[in-house]
C-alpha cells in the first residue's frame, strides 16, 4: 500500500511532446494594374533504442542536395525520460554523436554570423518540414517513477520526442522535435550557447528554440521570422492563447551529453521586457537595402520620381511604369534590426517569386521602394520604370 501511494505521487505528466503548431505569417498583395509502440518499462540505468536508418538520406537546401549518414547516432542515455521530457531530451539528443550526424546539413545552412545561421535554419525548416498533426493528436505521455528507480510509461507510449536525425528524415514533427532539431543544427555550426523554452500556455504546452544576440532573446519557432520575446508573446495572443510562464534552458556542448542549465522561470508579462518597436527610420533603411538588392541582382538604378506613379503620372523620360504592393500582416511587430539584412533579402525574394512581378522587373531600368508601417503590418510598395 505504501509503495502504491509513493508511486502515485511520482507520476509525471509529460506535455512537451504534444503541442500547438505556430501558424505561418500571411500577406496580402495588391496593385492598381495586374497584381495578383508498445508499453515501455525501464529497470536498468540505461535505456537504448535502435538508431533509425535511412536508405536514401538526402536533404535539399536551395539548389544543394546534402547527403547525411544512413544511420542515426546510437544514444545510450539513462532511463527513458529522454524520449518524453524536454530537458532530458536536450541533454541526450544534443550530444556530440548526434551533432556529428547532422553536421553535413549544418555546414550548408551555416551563415556568416549567428543571425544569418538562425534565419537559414528557420527558412529551411519551413520548406523541408511539416507539422505532424497526427502525432500532436496522440495522448500526452504519462510516466510513473517508482521508489526503486524503475520508470514506466503507462499512457502515450508512442508520443516520443524525435532525435534531430529522425525529424530531418521523417520530414515532420511537433514543437519539441523542431526545438531540438533547431538547437542541434546551431550547435553543429559551433554557435553556443543556444536556448530552449518549455512554455505553459493557457490551453496547452509548447516548446521553442531560441538564440541570444546582442542581449536579445529571439524565438526560432518552426517558421520565419525570428521574434523577440515581446513580439512572440503577442503572436500567441493572436492565436487565442496567452503565455502564462516558461522555463528557459541554456545548452552548451558536452562530451557524452549536452550541458543543460535551467535559467529559471519567466512569467508571461516579463516577455514584454524585451520588445522592440519598428520605427520609420527602420522602414526607410529596409527600403534602401531592398533597392540595393535590386541594383546588385538586376542593375536597376534608384529613382524617387517613380513615386508619381501612385498619382497616375508617368515621370518624364519614361515610356512605361508599374507599381506593385504587398501588405505583410504583423511583420512590423516581428521586425528587429538585428535581422535587417535578412529581412531585405527575404522580402525581395518573396516579390521575385511572383512571375508577374518578375516579368515587369525584367522590362525595367529603374526602381524605387517605399515601406510603411500600418499598425503591426508592413506595407511594401515597389515602383518600376522603363526608360524611353
């Protein structure tokens, strides 16, 4: 009877494998012309699963195909909690062995600095991975830890945290899988420390990876863009949830396991202590940087007189002109100047991905870009001109 009572007191409800998927940003475009397993029990100090194998372990990034090892690292970690609890998973799955397995991809994604590397990882994850809704719908894991040290998963046995390799090759995962993969890729690039959060929302648990740059924490949550903590707090409010609190972990490489330090609990309102507000000067600088991209890639010279197109007037010396406009919802709230260069290149790339815009661009000799802040939204207008 005594044993039964103690066992009940030591039941852990693991929620971090089941979590909410962040939604991607949305934008609206407009133009005045043509814009369009079985039960798991462990009684030994070590619990080993067979490493995953893949017959064709190829991964794509931009125009490059990356070949990974055909087998995952063999992880010998104490107990079974590393498959169910975030902190234990971070220690085990971010070991040197696992980082070696994902290092070929990390080498391709690595940028000239941490902001570029973090941006590249998020961009690649948005293209390569999808959220695993089936896994997210499974029951949360319930683990019993007995007084003699035995650990038993009595519910949600299949709702396990994936290794970085497994997430890459399965091309899907939930929030904890994304978190560990993101941190693994950054550590494999020799960016250290990296961070992770176990977040309590009003309706469910969540997890995300983070980086710290210039004293600012940025959430790297499955999709672009990175967000400072204030923007991230409002992001979840827009999804109908409120961050109650979060446990912040700092991760550095270790020999057999990663070093994971609990930095404490951050209350929801404390997220707003790190909250950048985009300025008109930021918007102008971003517009100038986009024009530099157009000049560098297409030789288009900047001409502010093209703004008369907004009044329906063609500037002198031109035979044709076009305007192109896009509204990116909430992007002004997410913007931070630490990622200025990445925003300029990304926004330009987003516009160039439209075949209609690209067709007009190829006819043009000059360009002018205006960026406005409308509440939390970012309004980008591009003026194109063809000289006589």
